[in-house]
C-alpha cells in the first residue's frame, strides 16, 4: 500500500495496547477462577488444564488455534489468484485434518490417557531414537507455524500503519508470554474463547458490509458482475475455465488445494498444540469437540476470503496502487480490500482481526513448545525424576525463551525475503513426512520403530530433493521464485507425505511389532502435594472402555464421511461440469457462507457459556460473598473421588480444617 491509511500510533497502540490489555484481562480471569473454584496450578494443570475441558470450549479453542494469520490472509490471496475455488479449497483442504484428528484424539484417551505430549507416546512405544526424531519434527512444526503467524501479523501492521516489521515481530509475543506464564494451557483456552468471539463478530461485519451495505459492491449479484468485468478486462486467472473468477474449474486452485491438504496434515498431526487439546479434553468431549471445531472453522477462511479476497479483485482499481505478486504473497489482499470497503475503520478492523488471530494461535504454539522442551527434553534426558515444581519452573523458562526466539526467527526469515505465502506452501515438504508414522503409532499395532524412523527421515529427504530438482528442471535455477512456484511445491509435498507410507508400511509388515499399548497406557503422571486439588469427572462413565470404543467408531465414520463430502462429493460435480456461476448461483454460494458463519459463531460463542454455567454461577456467588463480607473458604485437605456428579458447591461446605471430598469439577473451563 503506497500510503498507509493509519498512523504508526495505531500499529503500536494495537500491538502493545491490546497485548497489555489481554495479558492483564486473561491473568485476572485466571486469578478469579483460581480464587473461587479451588483451582491450583500444578504441573498437570499447567500443561493439560486438568484434562477436563468440555465440548464447547474445546471446539472454540480448536477454531482459535487453527485460525492463523494465514487463515485470514493467505485464504484471501488464493481467492485473488484463483477466484471462488481458492476460498473453498483453502477451507476444505485445512478442515479435513482437524476432522480426522478426532480419531487420534479419542485413541489418545484409549491408549495413552496420561500423556502430556505426542513424542512421549512415541518414546513409550519405540524408545529414545524415535523419540528424538519425532520431537525434532514437532519442534520444527511449531517454529514454522510461529514464523507464519508473526510474518503475517507484522506484514499487515507494516502495510496498514507503517509500523516497523522487526518491532512488530518482537512486540507481538510479549503479551502472550505474560498470560501463558501465569495460567498455562487453561489461560490459552480462556483467550481462545475471547478471541473467537471477536473474530466472528468482525468477519460478520465485513460480510454484511461488502454484500449488503457497501456503495461499491452492496450485493452478491453486483460482486458477480464486477468479477466478470475484471475477466473481460484482464482475461482472468490463467488456468481457470474461460478465465472466470466464478468457477471451481481452476487448475491453479486444484494444485493449491492438493498442496494445502498435504501441508496441513503436517501442521495438525505434527503440532503439539492440537495434541495438547486432546490431552486437555474430557474423554466424552474429545470427538465432538474436534468435529464441531473443524466444521465451525471452515466458515472463517471460506466466508472471509469469499468476501475480502474477491473484493480485492473487484475493487483493485480503487486501490492506491495495483498489488504486486510480492504483496499478494505477503497476504495483503485482505487489508487492501478492507480499506477499500470501509476506509480507516476497515484498516483498524482488519488489523485487530489479524492481531487476535496471531496472538491466539501463537499462545497455543508457545505452550506447545514449552511442553515439548519440558517433557521431551528436560524431563526425558536431563531430570527424569523432576518434581511438579521443577516442571513448572522449566515450563516458565522455556515459555520466555521461545517467546523471544519467535521474534528472532520471524525477523531472520523476513530479512531473507521469505513470506507468509512461501512458508505456507513449503510447510508440508518439511513436516508431512512424519504424519503417517505418527498416525500409525496410535492406530496400527504392527508398525515398528525402524519403519517409523526411516519412513519419516527418508521421506523428508525424498521430498526435499524432489522439490529442489523440480524447480531446477522447470526453471533452470533454484531461487525463491522457482522453488515457490506451484509445480515444485506440489511435487515436493506429495513425495514428502506419500513416500513415508511406502517406507513405513512394508518394513513394519516384514517385522511387525504387534504392540499391546500397555507401556503407553502407563506413561507416568507427575504428582506433588498440590495435585490433591484436581478437576474430576465420573471416571466410571467417561473412561469406560465400551464408551470409548463407541466414540472411536463414531469418529471414524463421521470424520471420513465429512472428508469425502468436503473433498469429493460437493466440489467435483462443479469442477467436472466446468460450471461458471450465474449471478443467482453466486448469491446462493454467498448465502450459504453467511448461514454457515452465523451457525459457527453461535456455536462457539454460546455453547461454552452454557456448558460452564455452573462454574460461572459459583464464581458469581463467590464474588458476592466477598462483597458481603462472607468470602469463600479454601480447603487444604482434599480427597478426590470419582462420583456421579453432584455439584461441588453443595459438597464443600465444611470448615477449612475438615476433610473435604471433591466429586466434580468447579472450574469454568
């Protein structure tokens, strides 16, 4: 953008001011919950939130953790490049991984219920060598995701306000560090919920403005006409049927869709942030939380990109300057479109939107890396007998250290000219080799350590070699432009993912392990004196093997059915017919996006509140008690028992010196 629509003060004000506000607000919420609900921060609580998260909050957290800067920015860029197919393939190609992860999430509850990280499960099954290999893949995944978050957020802050990119890279993580230090994983669930509320509100504002009230567009039919005019003027996207922006028949869109599917398998299955939510969920919440969260998340990139991405095409003539390929790669289509539609208000709204997405997802990555470094490096190899206090102390140290490293990494990549779009296409080549071995660790008893290790390591080198050699063969040179092109990225991504299957499976069939999962079920939980106060549920129901088996069957059926619908059943007829949307069909397309987004917003905003109504009332009663001079009692001698679920507020009525039995959780989340 030639002239930023906002002063630098807006950039620093939002990044620093909002960061400080959320740090203070989330920390206060955590302190309130701790005071009124017998919540104690132990090593287990810090890394797993007491393993008691319910369906609504789990779904909201999945939506927030999966809403990266790329979700908002790259999705609009592919809409600008490929038309209506771009938002669809971005959304569908990154939703199915969350749906399928529901299978692994319930398998965790069946086969490794006490685990803290996914490499812990690897180590319990295969030993130290495999553990180190997959810990590496986990850490690399977190670094790539973190880099994309900060590169996207910093680029938008610079584009809209002129804020120094390097300053943004270092300032954005500061507020996140504070509330993660205080509240651990539970604090990220709280901020996930608040950010999700704001995300949906702002997205709906953009949708209603572009398609209902804007004097520049104002309706889906007018958007359709403007896109057709652009096609008549420029010839439209190369590879799209008749150059139309209004068709799913797009070779570029299809190639992006395949790359997107492969890459996002890596960044879900290899990302500790998603495993951490599985560990934190109640067994009965796990499958439904991931399925609902995935379907709700679909609405965000699909509807936002169909709104701002296509508006970027339709209104580009009104921009201060035409967008370059570098602008598109940096994710600046959505900010430019927001300014074109809403002026200064649009600039502020998109800056807040991106900031919320970056900070929420980055908090998930921060606690994920802290857990990997604490449990899979410190506890595994330096202090196996670490106490709960030592685990928390190390978690704090690694949180601060990685928070600082986030800024350094993003700054270095920006200095080399590596953009959000480039990293998004590259991520599958680097991390997808570990996907199949990780998935088979919990779902196939025959996979052996050699097959898992060789499958991941060799596939990585095969994918990397294919990517670079394809770039060299097609373009005669290996540089950022050639390696960032669609065909080299497509080839590298496919080889990275699929070759691991053809290595892992044959080796494991020749020498099957026939694993019984007993060692993964017996992963050690650290206990200290503060672990007496816990969040509990009725174990006899929640962990009943028959119920878990039933949930597993439901996960397999639902996840694969929804995957088939999103990837094949719905889009392929439109693609095969090479159908170009009419004004009325495009209107229907937009209305579906509106309805989906409204349902998703109500689900992720209202459902968690309803589920936590008892905890909210308990806190409210405690606050009223403080005001009236009758503060809540604290209990130092607490016995935890499994029970049918009577409300704790009815049970914890004795003096602090008496023995108290806690039967059910009292926390809000």
